[in-house]
C-alpha cells in the first residue's frame, strides 16, 4: 500500500511539473503571439502549427 501511495505521489508531482511546463510554454506563446503571426505568414510555419499546438496540448 505504501508503495502505491508513493507512486501516486510521484505521479502527481510529475503531472504538476508537466503542467508548469505547459503553462510556461503558453505564457511564452502568448507573449510572442504577434511574432508568431508574422512567422505564420510563412506557409512552412502554418503547416507545422497544428503539430506544435498538439504538442503543447499534450504538454510535450
């Protein structure tokens, strides 16, 4: 039982870290959104954009 509880605790901590990471990413993205729009005019970027958004959604 103690082993399971410990596992859950580390799992929770990992989830929090991932959450923090994705929050930081989101902040960075919103900060640089105008720059992103400039880059997005680039067709190459608009092709990768859904992939990037998917990665962010899944917290890498």
